[in-house]
């Protein structure tokens, strides 16, 4: 019986976060809060929820705040201890959700595919998950859990439907008409005319170690960067099956202010932090988006 357990999650976090400047000039976009937690916490929690205990985060040299966030702060812990703030101490201890968190540097921004390629030595040979932390999936069970339930040894990508005008921002799936749940092709950031569907890659993947060889052979693509989508496409062309599953839940893009705000409002509503009724909410959202 093959072992399909996913033990490691890769979280690429080396990007500049230009769409959220100037907020991301100094603070990595992965540390911007969604309600009261840094965005990356949601990705770590999603991975930990399926039993993953090993997290590999890819950072740029300018993003040392990320390792600092996952490291201990003894002087802060001592101060909280001295003032009897046990709940806050427990909050600090819960960062990382009990996982071992390791970091890999991507010195030159050469794309998502290159970022994933750099984790080869830490990921090893088993299947692994990739979570893009600027995508928050609001779903029960979580996005990664939905994907692992469907994992049978072949790589999988999660997709969600987008408007025709938006296809150029995503990897777009071409489902295989003859094999349910399997891909025929995958295209990174196509024009609306060239897009094979409106099924956009959501930023959750289960990959197998073959992807590292495919990445090594993948030349720069869209935006002059090495694209994970192109490596998966290369695997498809070489006869490796790659599957797709549609997310069941709400997808929020935290990389732009509208998506970040929508995520905050959705989570705040669930926690009872919003005034009752849509009438009260609508003007506040409009003001905040200006
Ligand atoms: C990346 C991937 C793309 C995917 C998207 C999801 O693009 O390359 O295939 O659809 O994330 O957010 P990026 O947003 O880094 O340009």
C-alpha cells in the first residue's frame, strides 16, 4: 500500500508584495494582519489541520521579519510571565501550530517555480503541499484538507472559477474531457482569448518529487519568471497525470486591498465583530476601500 501522507508544506513568501505597497515596504505581506493574526498563520493552520508538522517557508533576504515571527522572544516571554499574562504567553507558544518551521532563501526573485525548486533538499522525496499565503481559503474542511482527501498519488491543483476578464492573473486549467478530475493542460496567465477555461489555480497544490526535475528543466515563462504552472504543464506533456479539484468555500486574495478587506469582513462577521445587518456594513466597506 503506497504512503500518500503529506508531511511537509512549502509556503512561498519571497515576493515583494507590490500590490499592497506602501504597507508592505517594511512589513512582509505575509505578516499583514487579517483580523488579529498575520496572514501566514492561516496557511500554517490550514497545513497543520491535515497533520503536517514540517513547514518550509521561502523568503527573500529582505524578509527576515518572517523568521523573527516564528522564533521565540525570550525577553517578551519573561515580561508576560512577570505580569501574569498567561493567555498571551499561550498565544505566542501557538505560533507555528506545533510545526517545525524552516526557511530557505531565494536571493533573486525568479518566480514561484524557482522558489519551490529551492526547497528540494528540505522536502525530500515524499509528496508535499504548496500553499500560497496570500490566498486565504475560508472553508470547512480547509482547502488543503479537501485536496488531500482526493490525493491518490498524482499531483493535484485546486481551482476556483473567475470572471473572463480575470484569467490573465492566474494559472488556468484545461480539464481533460475524457478523464474526470484530470488536466489536459495548464496555462499561466493567458489572454482571455487563449484561456482554455475560467478555472483558475487557487494557490493550493499537492506535488510529488518529480516536479523538482520538471522545474529544473523549465525556462522562464510569463513575466520572465520560472513558473510552477509551466513545470506542471511539462509533466503533463511527458505523460504524468495531474488532477484538479474545485474548492468548496470562499477564496480571498489577500494580495490586494479589496480581497484583504473582504477576508477581514467575512471573518469579522463570523466572530460577531460587525454591526448587525448589511445596511450598517455597506457604507463602512465603501469608505474603507477608497
Ligand atoms: C500564482 C501562480 C498562479 C496562480 C496564482 C494564485 O500567481 O503562478 O498560477 O493562479 O498564484 O493566486 P501570482 O499570484 O504569484 O502571480
